[in-house]
């Protein structure tokens, strides 16, 4: 499931579909996909100010860093 959610999450962040609230909306969307798939929501609270640069760089076109980061978010 994470291998499917992470690229979708990154692509939505990349296209920036909303004027405001892209990050919050897209994280909520990732949680909804996880819950609908029978998994717990992601623990996005782990994205602290210190970890934000790593989160942002993990959303690049190579999805492996984001997949790894999402796995670390599991409760």
C-alpha cells in the first residue's frame, strides 16, 4: 500500500493543485487511502521542523526515499 500512496502523495504535492493547504490536504488524502485499505493512518506528526527538509526532498521523482519515510511514520 505504501508503494502506491507515496508516489501519489509526491505527485499531488508536485502539481500543487490548490491555492492554499496543499500539504495538509494531501496528507489527509494519504491517511484516507491508508484507512480505506485497512491500515492505520500515517503518523505525520513526525514531520517536525527539523525533519521538514528531509520530507520535502523525499517527495522528488525518486519515490524510494518517500516510501522509506512513510514506513517510518507507521504507528
